[in-house]
C-alpha cells in the first residue's frame, strides 16, 4: 500500500511506496489500463475502450482507497468503475529502473 498518492486534477498520478520508491504514471495511461467490464469484455478479454475516446487531457477528479489493496479513480471523462490494484501499479512502474529489472 502506498504511503501517499498525489494526482488529483493533474496530468500525472504519483505513488510513494513504503520502501521509498516513487512510481509516476501519466493519468491517461492509468485510465487506458482500466480492466472493468465497461473497458474489457469479460469473457474474451477483448478491449472495449477505444484509446482515441480518452482525451490526452484526462485527469483524476477523485481517488479513493478500496480496502488496502487498490484505488478507485473517478475520471474527468465520467468513468468511475475501474479498480487499480496497488500490486499492478507497483509491478508496472514505468520508471527506467523498474523497466530494466523486468527485462
């Protein structure tokens, strides 16, 4: 679980982890990664969300905790049903150090 999440009304969302690591995502990338039933076809896993439908300027309007394992983000495009697990957010960290470790 992150110690801090910063990203309301910003183009990026940052997660500060207990070990001191900082993960920063573009807000749009988090929105495009949504795996809710409105964005991903449940039976086949086919993406339903069209990237061109998500504005480059999208921002998080509200970020709330889901237990101690995830966040629920309400987006400026009105979407508010996707849950993003802390595990996935940390494992998918886009920083150079984390990308190198995954290679």
